[in-house]
């Protein structure tokens, strides 16, 4: 089947003419560094979309095949199949020089990268394309973006789900249809560069065992150690450092790799040492004890309070009246960053009426009054309910005001053109936007700024033509995540951030797994482009293209000490978020399911880092908050504020 059709102009598809290698793998689990590929299929397509090759095989992984009820591949079926290393070169020949394509492509790519590494070979993939990410851009009128749902929408027959070869043939049909839709909308493809990953050691190191106890505070002079105290060690020690850490952890202490205002004590034999930990302890007033005192106190560590035994805090306003995200000075020098905690604690259970706006750059210490959302917003109601409105042109403040008005009227503010856009507002200068000719050709309704005062709309899209609308959250808006059998979300929860194509900078999405002190338990709970997965595999960063990234959180397996996961973004380059413009976040159960909530965050001006969203515990349940709080400092300062030991 060709890419061209009676409805598509072949000239529109010239930017989509690649050699493609469509891949699907069935695996024994979900963790590439641990689990194995059980079957693999590769279908190659030429630039015209016609099939040029095909290969598939079962594989003997030499281990338990895992969820047979999902993939149907029993140990008996796999017995006698080749090992991956026996077919790796043939698979590599099909991938060489082609763009790897898969649905949720990072999953397939990571599994292949590990299998090639085990075989001692290079994975010959320079770029990949995720059809899930592509369809998030296209935004077809489907209830979700699963492969089977898209196949049904695009009229692609599916014979046997979770069969690698059939899934790959289905993927070929979905790719062809998706490329035609992308061409109609004049969308750029979310191609992802794939650096070489042939070293089997690129997997994260084993996780530090989480401390089971809450932090009781600082060590009192002459007092005992208490389980849950955060203890850091610096400098030379007579006892091996690893042994000290193990003995402290065995006693129920939280042995940390960095010092913050939440540290209970610093252990050092030379308090005058110039280490970063000693300097920070001096600034924060952290108690300092020597190794001998620490070993003596280890003989009588008092019982602490377990995380699971702590009742949830009430919804009442804190006695200090402090907001959920108090504004703090944005440090602009390394000295200020070292001396000040840049970001104050994010109060997960702050009153639902408080959610500060971004600090005014003219007065960075004073937050503006924020919106006052409820905990459990109902479906938006207003004249723009069910509509997605794209704003073109205008000054930064005017565009922000227009998108804010769209949300106030019950609509969703779009930042990119997609099939889901129902209306376009053209502000001053918007007529020169390169997308306007395409918008005109698609016959989308266009309006001027006055339309947002009292919009008159055409008939809303029918329920069977548009996917179920997600909650539209304002900045500070909160929504409860659905429970499964009263035990919390059943699937890994995702937060996807997207933005307009950038030419002067890149955007990095990151995540922090925080304890009750709003600090990481260890540095590896900072997930970013350099470490895209924490050691426990509970939080992953998925790169789906140059204009979007996803954080996936397995809430069911987070340790009790993890109270919150903060998702943030940082500008890598000289521009600020005022130059970048709006960021859009969507959140839902898994990457392909219908989104529960969405929010457009675009009030930034001079900020270079922005807190996008947070997933936090509320008793036995979890909540999602759209944050939208920005700071002028860089990612390093933000990481330090959460207790990450970042080298200068």
C-alpha cells in the first residue's frame, strides 16, 4: 500500500519520504535492563510506503517468559527458538540506514539496545519515530491512542493483537495513515536522535534501600539518634565509608549523599574541612559530630515513626498561612545558590484555594495571587466546552490572556495545530503565522480577539467524533487519580509535556522523587536526560520527540517514603520560558490511554526553570496538581534545592 491516496497530494508527502524499519517486540517484562525479548518482527518500507522486506522470529530468552496471559508465549513454544545473538546481525541489517518506527518507540528501542549490548554488537539506529507521539500531534478523534484503536480508526485490519509480526503489519498501516494526516496538517515529524548505546553498563545501579521511617528532625546535643534521621558523611573516616553507611541504614537511619536544611547531622572527623557538605552544614546550622560519637550513638538508636503509620494531614490551612508554592528569591549567582534554599517546600496538602502564580520578574519575592481551583473539578462548562482553541500572534501578555480566557470559558488552549483544533483566534501579527494558510485550507473557523468576550460557536463536535474531554486544569488545579480496588492507580501514570518547535534552545523535562521533607532520598531519584530512569524503575523519562517528553511513574511500587513526584522543565540555552511560550501538559493512566487532565502553562516571562506538575499522596490515594511555578535560576539550582548533590 502506498502513502499516496486520492485525498493526498504526493507533493505534500515529500518531507515524509524516509526508509522505514517498523519494529515490534514481545517481552518477558517491562524493564529493559532486566527482562528479555521473546519475539521480534521487522517490516521495512520504502519512501513511498511500499513494503520492501519482512522478518520475524521467536526467541529463546533463557529465562521465565513472564506474562503468558498477555503474549501467549510459553516456555514450551520458545524452546528450540534461536537466542537473540544468533539473529542480531540479520536484524541489524534491516535496521541499518533506516528510521526505526514503533508504537511507544522508546520501549522497543531500549529493549533492542540492551539485547544488542548483551550480544556485544552496536544497535545500528540513528533515528526513531514513535507513532504514538505522532498521533498525539495529529490528535485523531479516538477515545485513546492504543495501536488497536488507531487501527480501527484508520481502517487497518488487525488479526492477532500482541503477535509481533501482525502488530508490525498493523503498525505499517497506521504509519501510512498517520503520515497522510500529518501532511494534511503540515506537521513536522517527531524524530528522535538515537546516540549509540552498546555498553551493557548503561543500566542504572541498584537502588538504595528506602528508609522506612519519617525524619524526626535534627540531632539534639547530648540526645540519641532516632530512626529516620537524615545522616550525611564527609571526609576521611577510620571505618570504611561503605561500612558506616551500611551500619547506619541497618539501624534505621536515612544515610544521605548530600546536606540540606533537613539533614539531622553531618558525620566528619574534620569540621573545618572545605568540602561542599561541610560548607552547607555550616550555612544551614546542621549539627556536626565525629565518627567516634556516631558509632557510639549507633548503639542506642531510638524507634522512629514509619511512613505507613503516619495519618494524612488535614486539608486545613497551615498555621503559618504559607501558600503551597511560596515565592522565593531567584538566585542569580553561584554564591546565592550555595547559600540559599532556592525552592521552599511544595506543600502537597496545602489548601485547595491556594496556588500562587509565577513571580513577577519586577518583584521576584512577591507572588501574585493565584487561581482558586477545587480539589475535584468537574467537567468544564461554558460556551467553549469541548472545544480546543489555538491562539496565533499577539504580544506575550496578550497571548497569555487569550489562552487564560479560553480556559475560563470551558475550552482547552492548544499550542500546536492538530486535528483536534476547533477554532483559531488571530491576534495582532497572527496573520503572518506560517500555519494560517493551512488553517484556511482546512476551513477552521478563525476569530479576532473580540470573539473571546462572548464567543458564538458552531455546533460542538459530536461525542462519537471526539475523544472524551479531559479535565482542563488552571494553574494550581488539582484532581484525584482514580483508584483500582481502593488501592491506588493500577497503571503507571504519565505526565506528558509538549511545546512549540524551538530553534534557539532545547527543553529538558525532569522529575524528582521526594520524601516528607521535599528532598530526594538519594541523588538517583533525580530523573533527567542523563539518567532517564531511577534505579527502582519506578520513574522513567521517555523522549518522544523534540517537542514533547513524558514522565512515567509507577505509583503502586513507589516506597512509602516517596510522598511526591515533581515534574519540571528547564531551558537548555539562553532563551527563557517567555521566549519558549506555552507548555501543555496532559496526564493519564499509561501513555496510550485517554487523558484524565490537561493544562496549558504559559505565564512565564524571565524564568528558566518551571515546575509543571506534581503527583502527591493524599492518605491512600494520589492527586495530580498542575503547578506552573517558574524561577529565574537554572536546573542545577533547582536540583540542589531538592537535595541533589550537583557538582559546581
